[in-house]
C-alpha cells in the first residue's frame, strides 16, 4: 500500500475558515475493498480500492498537530506519522526572498514552523530554506548535479549566507494564530520578472513558473498566501516600463492556475541600494514607485516598505532586517489574508516624491549627493 498523491510525511494541510484541514489521497495497493482511516481512536471508512488503485478523503482535522494518520485495506496498512493543519505560504522572487543574510544570526527553528524544501520533502524549517543544489526542478539546479543530505551538511559547515524572512515570518504568524505554519520556498537569486512569466509554463520544472505550479500541484492543497520579494534584476529602463503589466499577468495566472482567485500576494518593496552608479539608483527608484502602485492595480495585493531596513552588503537585507520585514508582512497577512480588521496594517511606503541618492568620485574618496533638503545617514 503506497500513497501517490495528496499526503506527504510531515505535511502541513491548509486550514479552512472553520479551522479544519483535509486531503484527497490516491495511491496503489494489491488489495481491493473499502479503505479505512484512523486518526486517534477508531477506524472509519474513507474510500475504496480496486484494480490496484485506491482513493480516500481524509476526515477533517482541527488546526494543530502532529497527527498520526493510519490507513488500511484489508491486511494492508500504511502509517503517515506526522501531519499538521495550519497555514501554508509560498515564497517567491529573487535573492532577498531566497535569503542572503548572515547565518550566524539565523532565527532559531520552531517545531511548528515547517518547510516543503526544494527536494520535495517536509521538515522543520531551518535556514537556508532555499538550498538550490538539492532542488528537484531544473529551473533551480541541473538534475545531473543534485546533491544529497550529506552534501547539505558539508555546505552548512562552510556557508555563511542564507537567512531570509521565511522563518521569522513563520514564527511571527504562529505567535499570532497559534497554528502550525508552512513555508514553500520557490525563489531564485538574480531572477528577472520575465523568467517568472506564465508563458513559460510549457517548459515545466525548467521554468520558474512551471516549477512554482508543479510544487503547488504536488501538495494538492490550497494555500494562505504568497510572499513576493523581487525587483532588483528589473531595475533598468526597459524592464521598469514593463514591470506593472508583467506583475498583473503573473498574479492573474497564478490565481487562475492555482484555482484560488483571491489568494493574497504579500509584496515587499525593494529596499536601499548602495552603488556608485547614478543611473542605476534612478531606475531603482522608478521600480520602487512602480511596486508601490501595484496595490491600486491588483486586488488582494498588499505592500510593505523596506527602505529603512539594514543591509549586509550593497543590496541584501541582514537577518535583523529580514526580521523587521517579516513582522510587517505578518501585520499585512493578518488583515489581507485573514480579514482581521483589528490588526494594524504594516507601514505603507509613500510615493510623494521618489528620491535618488548617488555617489560621486572626489579624489581618493567617494562623496554622497542628495536632493536639496534631504539628509542621509550612512
């Protein structure tokens, strides 16, 4: 007796508005007859097996866990040792979503904050959530170069970067809701918005959109929302002009293909950039403004600012900065995803006047220039 689809060991099922989660499961078996399930005490019928296949519907489970789920068909038995019910969040975008903060400041793991890693396995969430060499999908890693658990352990001994906002967000949402939280990492550092185009869906897991969709279908579950942090790879004139239309297309396609027409998008506006290139800074500001305007263009999309967030280098948020963003996103999720009107909204970025800050060379040193009346702290 084997499960093919619908329930994975350690999985977090998305709770509904009543606070319960369920799953539709298919598998293979050599026995025919009724399928029974036990969660706690007592067996109950949940499906049927015939012609080597079986299907079942998991009885509703209240938010929480872990649950021990047992199935049987005659003498055949199958146990899924740990199943949880809570909220599931997809994480997409580029490096600041993938995580580039220093690992020595990584958030502690929490047993009820879990991740569906790129290797298609569930476990407790630990940074780095996005470990590309173990990815199933070719969009993240050449399948011939995939590595296993031992290589991951060696990597972590020598790697110093990899903290993102995911675990901070999961911990904060668990504190607010009291239910398990699940993170589904799908980001790729350096990816431009064109690489996320739904028009590349026919490439399957070789495209970022195809990989996103495959991972959603692999879980067989609705989700609470999508965390999105992307933009720096589009900070040049042609891409800035196309950005609003491309985002509208992406959000609409995800909602259609997920079958969740109002799934919330929780977007982080690009933060600061420290580069001695005036033209790059100007494009950066234009893209920040384009992101700010998405809130009025796309329903059920919210935005938090990050211009005040600490950096570990010229563009990447520090672990402390990711923690700050995660708290803002949690405020946003409380209202946008769960309709909690008592939750204060995250501070929204203003767009009264985009400001450019640039560097100029003066002899052996760099000088900072700003518009009149502005003060910059470096």
